[in-house]
């Protein structure tokens, strides 16, 4: 594929397909986005008035960072939520000696 200002390649070593697809959904109202498979990643073509491959790449990076942070922090977030719900429900302690 011939490189241009409106076509970008997203390597699967850096960007997950989920992050690229989330970015496409976010940018859907502002520009036309076409995602296609390529060896080692995804090609993304953007079109429309004011469409910028750089703007799309920035959104893809934002989505990838969010996914990475969620993977790292999901366990602790789950523990905090569980403790908060148990606290709000008035956790009952099991009787001793039984």
C-alpha cells in the first residue's frame, strides 16, 4: 500500500486490534475510518473533511493506554469495589468457635 497522510499502519506488537477498533468507534462521527488487516497489524485509512491520520493515531494510543491500565489495575479495582459493597451492606462476621 502506498503511504499517504491519511493511511496508517498499526503494528500488532504495539496496538491491540481492540484499541484500534475502539478508536475507530470514537472517531466515527468526525471522519470515515476503514480498518483492514495487514501482515503484522492493521491498516487504517481515514477520510472526510478535516480527517487526520495523526488525530486517529492519537486516539488509538489513548485507547491502548486505557486497555493497558485496565489490565494492570483491574484486580485492585475489583478488590476495592468488593470491600466497598461489603462495607455498605454491613458485613456480618462469622461466630467464633464453630
